[in-house]
């Protein structure tokens, strides 16, 4: 009999699928429907997404976050453009050069201590316009919530989008953990994206109870006029799209997304409240979503990882990342903290 896997704190990607999402997939597994999104399930999911983000948008489902990021930016750039992002951005660190390979664009990373970029830091790359020897800045990409677990405020986003639009640039948001950010700010999807001036959104539900549940949302339909071709060329067009679409319906229709994200964020708060009591644990970032970043000794890391799987974020600083998920329990945290206290005596 297969041993039940222990829940760790490595990533919300490691969590399973929410039972309601599995049920939605099972319920959709009846009869035949037209493939490639020409079905009632996909239509229903898009309508529900529009209820949350605004009616005058264009929605396209894809398999994963990297596909959403890359194709979303591909649709609005030329190969001579550059994309400005945080140095910690997923597109810069964890996508194996896919954004540069498939868009042809140069990534211009911005140093940041908290995962968030600002207009002042963006200005460093604002030169070389109309000069053929320099790549032309075309897109600013931000992540919400950030790779360091911090959250952009609505005003911070609006300041960036205003600056971008004043300089004939667009703003892309990597929303792999957008649900956690919405909960953190006590706002809604539309207010944090459409209303702030975001142009393209990679909207992910995979980390919040789904499986391969990602979408590219364009808030200006003119920007997406050729996207269907890029999606096909990018091998992100699902034939049996209904099974992808019903996940969005299941998570968005009755605010299951909210329940899941709220729980994950609360578990992160409980975790940090308990570990911070140990003087040998130094918290390095504000815990605003579902990630806890801390510095502990290398010996502690090695011993703790034998019982609980998690990632080392910065080996030089001995900084680790602990992520909570929709299925993290207080019992998981108690066991984790107990082991940590046992190691750090």
C-alpha cells in the first residue's frame, strides 16, 4: 500500500487538487463536446471570469504559468523590445530563459529587496528610445503576490501602470498567486487588475486548488487579436479544454478561491507567529500572503529537511522559504515547529 505523503512547506504547487475541483472535472466527463474551447463549459467559465474581472476582456486558457507569462507578453511585443521586471521575478529566475527564447525580447531585471519594483527603479532602464542600437522598453512585468511573499498595494500598481502608459509601454502581471494578494489587501480581482490599469494578466488557480488551471486575460481586446495563433504555436492550446475550464467555474463561482487563499494566508500567519518566537530564526520579509522567508543555520536546514520538504531560497544567506497551501493544517504547523524547536535547542 502506498504510504501517504507528508505535507511539507516547499510550495503550494505541491498541494493536491481541491475535492470540489475534482468533482467538477468528473461531472464534466460526460458525453462528447466540441474540442478546443468551443463548448458550453468553457463559455460558462469565461462568463464567470468576466464577472470578476470586467466584461470587456478577452480570456484564453493555457496549461501552466510559464505558458501564460510567455505567450501573454509575446502577443504584445516585438523581438526588439525589452521587458523590465524584478530580478527575483519568475520570468527572470525560474522559466529557463523561455521568455527571452520565445518572445525574442531582452529581460531587464531591477534590483529589489522585497520583490517589488518601483517607478524610480524602472527609470534606470528608460533610455535608448528610438535608437536602433538599444532594445526598446515595451513591457513592465510585475508579480502579485511577489516571489518574496510581499504584496503590491493598489496605489503602487496604479503608479507603475500610469508611468508605463505615459511612456507608451504596457504592464503585465504574473498573477500565479493573485488570489492570495486579493485576500491580503481585502479587495477584489477587478480592483487590483482592471481598475489599476493592468494590460495583460497571467491568472493562475493551480496554486490555489486547481490543476493546470491558468489563463491569459487581456483587458484591451485589441491586444489579443492574434493571441489564438501564438497559443497554438506555443503548444498551449488544450483540445479537451472543458476539463481546464470547469476548474475556474468551480473555484470562482461560489468563492472557493477566496476560502482557499484566505486559509493559506492564515496558515502563513500562524507559522510565522510560532517560528518567530525562536531567537535563532530571523524573518526576512513581511508575511503578507502565504510565504514565510527566514534565515536559519545551515545545520538546522539540513536536519529539518529530513522531516519536512522545503526549499533553500538563498544559500549564501542561509535563507529558506516556507509556503503554506489551501490544505495546510494547524497540525502540520505544530509538527513542523516542534521539530524545529527540537533541532534548535
